[in-house]
C-alpha cells in the first residue's frame, strides 16, 4: 500500500458505551483527527481516506478451540480446564503475565463492547477493508490490544490507567516513541503548591484513557507499515492475530 498517503487510525470501544474513541495519525505520527463517534461515523471517516490502516482494540474473531486442542495434545485436559474459552493469542498473552479478557465461542454471550467491536469489523469488511497484511488493498484493518501494547513498549505492566500516574506514564511512552502529542512533562510543570493543596490538578493536559488507548493502537498500525520487523503477531489464522508494537516479546511482564 502507498505509505506516503496512508492514515493510521486506532479505534477503542472498551468504554462500554455505544460509541468508539478514535485517533488518526499521519506518516509523521502527528495526530490529524481525534474524537468519539458511533460506528457509522467512524467507518465513514476511515473509508474516506485515500489509504488507511485501522487498528482496533477489540477481538476480531471468536474462540475456535485451539487452546483446548493444544492442552489436550500435552495431556493436561481436565473437566474444569481454565482457559478453554481463550483464543490462542489471548492464552499466549496471559502466559506472559499480561492480563487480557478471553473471547468465547458464542457471540451472543460476549460483553457488549466485544459485540460492538465485531460489528465494527463487519462494517469495515463491507466497505472493502482487508485484514492486514494485504499487498494490494489500500484500506486494511488489524487487531491489537491497548494494555498489551503498553506492556511490551514499557517492558512491564504499566500503572492503572484510571490513575493520574497511569495516564502520565502512558502519555510519556507515546511521546518518547515519537507520537506528536503535548509533552506530558508539562503536566508536572503546571503543578504548584496551591494546586496541590486545593486538589486542582491540570488533568486536561493529559489525554484521557480512551484516547491513550486509541493512540497506541494508531501507533501500532503505523509501525506495522513503516517498520514491520518491529511488530509481533500472536495467534493463528482461524482465531485471528493480535499485533503488538515490539519485535520480540519477553517471557514475563
């Protein structure tokens, strides 16, 4: 695909609402659009780009039993086997100490945010998007996972994103990777004795959690095209791949 014209979009829908947070980066990692929209608005935006790679923070496929088959092959099956409702990529992430939700085999029993994500993938496919990597397609999608992305970029599990420290940490990770957001250290520079005493922190200087997750997904999409040797894909063809922004993964995080 033509890298010069490509837009790299991260889409996050884990807030539980019937909307997605999205962030779009150009080839220089400068944000060109960020916001929150419903599925039709988000897909219309990405489809209108001359070329786009969309990274979605949501499962693209259901569990097909590969983990159960793997465990059975090693003779460790039991009636109450933990992890049988995990996809292979999710199982591998948990084995590395990265906490991720499992995706079951029954779409009707999945959480609302996962079902919303599946609807997004379906909409993208109808608009002509192909699963990455595809040599000819100008519009492609891939699956990623925001918490796993921040783990592999940091080399350990980050602080909770619900805390100020966790937001600051994630923003610093993105900033140091070249994403052109406001320098997160500005947040610390704006903290005064008066603000601390009165609990008036300049929290608006830091991107909110959903936006940080969308940005790391967009960065992963960019890295997949600009530096494909620096990403890792976990999983298999039947259950899908999770793409992460690291050339190699640690055994434990």
